[in-house]
């Protein structure tokens, strides 16, 4: 695997530490709505029979498994993550699923993926792009490995547009979430989460980054009042 920056190693080590309780915390802290977000994101793909999908920052494999559920049995799925601890847990979940023969896991960062050019019909990444240290390079890698006409679907936290809802969201995100995370896992990791979300570019800026990387027909779908957003872009034919 390519050499990570100090920041990249810090993020990887943090996720290694919280991996055993990652799925539980996702369900508790999002009140279970994260599953609905993932289902919506995967529905934005357009994968033909015998196609291939890459799920970047696959973690414990939730999105890769959802891709397996929603696509034809002939579709192959590659789950990629730079955190070994997440992949170990993901392998157990995948082995216990009906999609175990369709999903392979790879240990690699988004900025340096070990895949040939133009091999995937679709790419997904859920709650991972904000952890990519060099996001522009990561987006460029997505373009590189997508086939012409292939679609990338990026699910990420966002800031609600409504001022009242935004105030409630900030209270939960900045005060309640780190406290709950500290009770169940590692407080510093769940302090990092709101910090990283607040640092993430707004919708229009990130859309511009995708277009700069080479994506066309870039669209943004707000979910649950703008708590999360799905960014969809296509590699030009």
C-alpha cells in the first residue's frame, strides 16, 4: 500500500481503534437512518449485468452488501479501505452473507488505488470522502478507474439549509454525539466526526471539485433535511 501522510496514518489508526463498535455506533448515533441513506445512494448507480462496482472506504462492508442486494447476481463488487481493522470485521460480515462470492476486499487508500484504468461501471463511497487527505487526488483516481459513462455516488454528511434545523443539528452533533461516542467507544474519534464534517466543503464547492476532476452531470440530493447529501457524477463518454 502507498505511504500515508502523518494525517492519513492518524485517521487510519483512529478507525482501527473504533472498528469493533463502529456498526453499533452508526446505528445508535444516526437513530438507524444511515441504512436508508445507504439504500438511496446505491439506487443512484446504473450497473449493467456482468458489471463491476468499487466501494471505496468500505469499512465493515455495509455499502458493498447493499450493492450486492440491489444489483444483478452477475455484478462483481470490490470493497476498498485503508483500515485493516475495518476490513477484518467486514470480511466476517461478507462471509456470512449471500454475496460472499461476489465481493472481494482490498486494503488501499482512495488516493492510490491498485486498479487498472477504466475498469468499474460504478463507484460508491459513503462517509469516507471527508477522511481522504488529498480529496482532489482521490476524485481523480475515481475518474481514472471508472469506465466512460460510469457513475460515482458519494454519500457524505452535510449542513442543513434550514436555520432552525441547523441549530438543532449542531447541538446534537457538537455536544451530544461526542458524549455518546465517549460512553460507547472513544470520545476523540467522535469529536473528530463533527470537526471533519464542519471542515468539509459545502455542496457547491464540492460539486466544483468533482467537475474539476472530470465528472459531468454532477447532481446533489439532500437527505433528511440536509443532514446528509448524495453527490452523483458521471465520467464523460
